[in-house]
C-alpha cells in the first residue's frame, strides 16, 4: 500500500444533486426533474471518481421540515445507505460516506450495514456519525433528549459498533472444505455488552470488513462533539468560513487527538468550500449573481429565521437583524455564532444574509477563476487551517463539472492532489493504516 504524500489534500464532495446553493435547481439544465433517481446521482458520482476525489459524502435529514420551508437542497431525497449500496455497484475507486444518526438507529444494525457496504464496495465505506437535534417525533419521541444525553448515547453506540466490527478476527474465515468448517468459531468474540443505552450480545454475523473498520467521520464542533470526534473519527467535517479561527480549530483538534494517544496526522480536518468558477473573475461573479437571483427571498427569510430561532417576518430585507436579538449562549452551536458574526460584526442586511446563507450555510464560498480558488485552498492547507476540503457544488451538473474539469486539475498540476488513486480502499487513499482487530475494548456503561 502506498500512503498518500503529506502534501496531498483530502478532497471529498457533499453530494447534493439539487445543488448546494439554495434554489440553484431553478437554473436551466439542472436536471431537477431527475431528483431522487439513481442515474442522476450516479452520473455525478462517476464525475467525482474520474476526478480522483477521495469520496462522495451523503448527509441525511429524516424529516420534511426543510422541504416544507421551500428548501430541497439539504434533503436531496436520498437515503444514504440505499443509494451508497447502489453506487457501490457502479463505481470502482471512490469512497462512499453516509450519515447514520446514533439517535434513531441501533448499533447492531449500523455495524451490519456499514460492514456490508464495505464488503460490497471492496473497502470504500465510511460512516458520518451524527447525534441529531430534531426529527424525533418521527421516531416515537416527542422531543430531543438534551445534548449531553445524546452524546453519551453516541459514545456508547460507536464503542459497540467498533467492537462488533472487531468481533471477527481477520483470519476467522478458514473455508475448509475437507473439514466442513467455513469459520473458526474460536475466532469470533461475543460482546455481552450491557450499558446505559444498549444491550448487545454479538458477535456480528459477517466477516471483518476489507478495511478492518469502515472510515469514521464526524461533524460536531461543540465541546461534546469535539470530544467524540477526537476520540474516534478519522475525518472531521467542519464549517469554517474564516481562516484564523480555522487555524485555531485545527490546532485544538489535533491536540485533543494527540492527548488521547492518537496520531494527529491520522485525523483529517476537512472544512467545506463552495467554489463558483469562471474563466475570468468577472465571469465567476456574473455566475454568482445569477445564482443569487434564483434565491426565493421569502423562503429564505423563513429558513434563516428557523436556523436562528427568530421571527423575522416583520424585518425589511434591507434591514440588519438587531444585535440584541442574538444570544451569546454557546449551546446554540457554532453555525449560529457564524451567522451572528456575519450579521452583527460584518453588518449584513437580511437580504445579504439570506443570499450568503443560500450560498454557504456557514461554510466559506468564493467566486473566481480555478487558479484564484486554488490559491486560497493551498494557502489554507499550507497554513495548517485544514487537511483538505469538502467541495460543495453550487449547482448541478454544471457547477460540479467546473469543479472537476477546472479546479481539481489546477490542484493536480500544482502537486496538491493525486492524478491516480493510491490504493483500492478509502483508507488507502486517505493515507490511513488498516486497524488491527482489538480483542478487549474498554467497555462503557
């Protein structure tokens, strides 16, 4: 196995076929009539694989609130595990990362689903761990548990899943036709787990996966989220629109991982970026303006109000949200504080905030040539603000084609991204070692 040179960025893409920029599906040529169909999302995934991206990443929203507010972007109509299983059959090299919430699932099922996807894809599966803060009414609960409870459940959940993945030794399958034994039963390990939230006997009912364990990614930037991510995650998705705070976050997270005895180089920090590309800066800005003109302002008002938990119905589009409407409560989350900074410190009007959030949802965005965007990406990478980027395509398929055909080759020409895949598994291509099976985890609960 050839590990990725340190100077190579991690590049994944947030797969939202409707386009990351809100309301970009209204553009001519968007293929919006094909949303929820396999052929469309497969075409985008094959485009990403041709560009040699590390992985496609599917988020998951389990309720229809965003659709009811006029936003089809964040939902996308794709349930991660089913679509990733289908894409495994149509791709060969690209990683397949999907979100599954620890609040709405059970460890044994998730362990089987992810291990199965890893087998079916030849070692390309990844799990994005989330705890969820809404949608509980669809799962028999009237309200969300408090964050501390959700993260305790998540910590136990992940611990059980990892132990299930390790419940078969690497050489448990002996395939001995003469004796009639396919599996050496002495190399299967029961869990007999009894914790605060789960009781799981184990072992899992399938061999250890090609990667040993599927890759784990996580996106929590709160204190409990960072504690979980620095303990278990191989990759950290994060919203970091400003360079200096991103450098601070990067250093803090790497230190948290090191303090837990982990190799910080094996925990990849991956902020999002939305590039709007043109052959000239003027052309890129014209495209940004065109995308902005498609934003449905009244739906945008509702969405911003929902994100900020404010009633903005009486505010004029050209007014700023009053500073006193915002809270300093850190429990409101990192993205809330990003929106607060843009409104209060940067002085954005409601209209400007709606358009900005339509573009970025808290991430950084940039309109420019491929060379200009690559300059910024390289600067962040060299400044230790990140280990790479999650590419948010502003519109599809055209915006993603610009990323794959112009921006990625620019990074390849500069030596910051691969020209060919280094290995056959997602771990190979991320430069991560294959973990040995751990016989005796510290059991939680």
